[in-house]
C-alpha cells in the first residue's frame, strides 16, 4: 500500500494520535520516509492533513528536523500569513525554545499578532496554551473566558475552561462549562460521562454545600446517559459501576438498592466484554486505551474480592 494511504488508514483508526505517546511515536517514525517520497508533493487535502499530523507528532517526539520540513512545506503551500500556519509556527517555536525567556518572546509575538488581528482564533488559543505552560493559570483562565465571550459556540474552549476550573478545585464552575458544551453538542456522550466524573469527585471530596447521596445519584444519571448514547463507552460503564458500587456499600433503605445492584451488574457485564474482546485482539475492539482497560479490570477484581469475603 502507498505511503499516503497507509498514513490515512492509520489516522482513520487513531483519529486523535497525539493523545497517546505510542501513536505519536509511530507517526513521527513515518515522517522521514513520507517526506522523501513522491507522494509528499501531491497537492491534496489529504496530503496537507498528513503534513500537519506529522508536524505535531514530530514535535511531541523530539524530531525537530522533520517537523521543520513539514512546517516549511505547509508555509510554502498556504503562506506564512495564514492564520493556521502562524499558529503552527508558534507551536514549533514553543517546542524548540530552550529557555523561559524564549517562550516569553513567543508570547509577545502572539500578543503583537492579536493587536493587528484580534479575530485570529488559532493564535489566541496558542497564547492561552502558552500562558498555561508558563504557569500563569489565572491569566489563562481570564484569556479563555474572554475568548468565549466573543465565541460562545466554541465547544473545545468550554471543555478546556472546564478542565482548568477542575484543576483549581472549582467543581461547580467546571460542570457549568461542560453543560455549555452539551448545549452545543447535545449527543456528546463523553461530556455526559465527564460531568458524572466531576460530580462524583466533587461529592467524594466533600465540596461545600454538596449532599453526597444526591450528588452520587446525579453522577449515575450522567454516566447512564453516556452509555445510552454510546453502548461501548468504557469510561461511562466504569463510572456507572464505580458509583453504583458506592451505593451498594452504603446499603440504602429507600428502595434504590435493587436498582443500583441491577445497574452495577450490567456495568460489570459490559466491562467484562470490553476487556475480554480487547485482550483477545478481536477486530474492531482495539481502539481502547490500554490503561483504561487495566483500570476496568482492576475495578472488577476489587469488587469481586469485596463480595467474596
């Protein structure tokens, strides 16, 4: 199979390769061969998609030489003044900086670009990311809030702001941001599960004004909705089993015990199927994160040990 088709096929199986170090490494290892092939000169949408993915993966794995070639070719095709190319150039400069001073210089360049063009969304997002990497979390939150004030339908930014609030222990604000995501993407099953996770963690941490039992019930509803929308969503089933298990341990007396036991058993069965099929290398079941598979197996094993005592 030709190099371009191989890479496109790999990306179709791993649509978010940068989330996993192994997929990033695999992509970056293909860069030298692709860049030296005749296919790299094709002027197609697919070719430039590959260039961008290779650029990002090479920066992540430290292949600055291949990343520079990718950036040069993208700049030659789309122009150095392209908003996207400016953002990728900034990302390259960030990744190859050797000191905080150099990063501050990149940040200043972002700010200068935004003075000339306040609507340059890719640069605005790079500026926010750089503020956060420099440890300026409050400035990052302020900048992200400002971005959302003029771009309220940016689901990615709402999710990012939610994560920042979560790291600060501001769980209610985190959930609010995720609810904004659902207004934009009402069938985002992963966001339902994430609200369940934040709600559960908030209750477990004893957040002020939180009724733990009610919060657990709310979390279960969100986890249940996530797997209703996506039957084999591992994180949804994991959360459902975890929180219903907490209810079972508390032995509720309001008639909910049987319902919780039923949901817990269903979640256990689904997790066992996912773990089993993944470990048997069944076709179509290899897209799960191995760490999440291990966590699911450990949760099942812990529950079995509790009930066998």
